[in-house]
C-alpha cells in the first residue's frame, strides 16, 4: 500500500491527457476501416512505447538501489551471495566488490551459484549478459528492467488487439505504460519485468493458438517456451502457469488441446530436468529468507489479514 500511495503522487494531468489522446486516436482508426488501421497500428504502438519509456527514463536515477537490487547485481556476477559469508559485527578491511564483474566467473556459472536466495536463474543470467554489453552501473541495470516492461506492453497490446480490437488494446497498453506503480517497478533490478514479459508472450501464443488455425504448432511451441521462461524467471509465475493450464483445459478442444498439453508438459519436464536439482537445494533457504516476510506467525494472523484487506479496500475508495 505504501508503494501505491507513493506512486500516486506521480500521476499528473499530462499522463491522463496522453491516455485520452491515444485512445481517441485508436477509436478513430477502428471506425475508418481496416486499411487505415494497418497503416496506423505501428505508429500508435510506438507512441505508447515512447510515452511509457519517457516516464520510466525520467525516474531512472531518482531512487538509489536497495538491498534486493544489489543482491541481484551480485548474483549476476556468478559468485553467488558472497556478502552473506562475510563476518558480521566487525570492520572488514579491503572488502570485496561483490557486484563488480572484474575477474567474475563466466555467465553460465550463475546457474549453479544461486545460493542463499529463492530465485531461479534466468533473470540474473540475462542481466549478466546485459551488463557485459552496456556496463556495470545502476542505470545500465535498470535499463534492462525497463526493456523487459516495455516488451510486456508490446505483447499485451498484440494480445488485446487480437481479442478485442485496437481501442481496448490501446487502453490496456496506455494504462500499463503510465501506471505509477508500474513505473516504479520498472526501476527495480528484479525479475518481475522479465516474468511479466514472458507471461504476456504466453498470452499472445495462447490467443493465436485458440483463434488462428494457421501455424498452430508455432503458437503451441511459443506457449511452452514462454511458460518455461516465466518459471525460470520467478517462482511467483506458478500462479500464472496454473491459470494457463486451466484455460487450456477449459477452452481448447481437439488437436489444439493436444498441442497445448504437449507443449506445457514439455516445458514442465525441461524445467524439472534443468532446474529441479537446484530448486531442491534452495528449499533450505525458504525458511531463512522468504518465510520472514511471507508468513504471518502471530496467533491473530487471520484477523490481521482481514483487517488489512478491509483497510486496503477503504483506502482505494477514499483515494477514488
């Protein structure tokens, strides 16, 4: 709630003006026929991306990196989590530069050195490759997150266009591009943007598999790859992966159902083979890291949960 309250201060009349203008443009293109839309879809999408990128770049250095951001930079070096092994309560002379890529192991060492964390390795591996090309600074690391979130906007626009037309797709993309909380999340050196981009890619593939008879196998393979990418980006993707599986079982029939099941089952098998042994190794870290903030251990935890839910709803009504 604090993040949303903090983010709400950055909503401006300019953002609302951009949203209304873009959606009015999209509605106009829908009304004037398909040929006109074909000429204007790409410029419209580029306009939305430019607005979203502008808001994110304007704040790229506004806040300093926090401990989780620095930890991901540390993991991207392939050394694991060396700061955890440092002695505590004493002055350390010549402390190691934990986030530096100087003399760092190769990028593929990241896969076997995700220690003291409860994260899969894909984001840190891609972040390492990005830092090798664009540098080790804060802006370079955050720019990778921005690229991931902008990619998610593009894919959501494509899925929305296929499902409901250009105007709803523009609404969704513009809200995504200008939502203050999304802008703040784009500054974090975390896996959320990559997970979201993979999820939107899975959505596009699922829509094409359901709606388009052509290239069904390509859509099914893309669905499996994007779902695998989600699960290798962040464990929170388990909910979206289960939702995709439920949608496949409820909506698809015949050969398309078989193709989707084969694709998703293949993604699950690859995940278990490639990452399963390291996931089992990480079980001991859940109690040390995730349980601290995921589990409410007080006897009145149900009352606290419902109280927070009620206060959150009231806060949304009051803010509206």
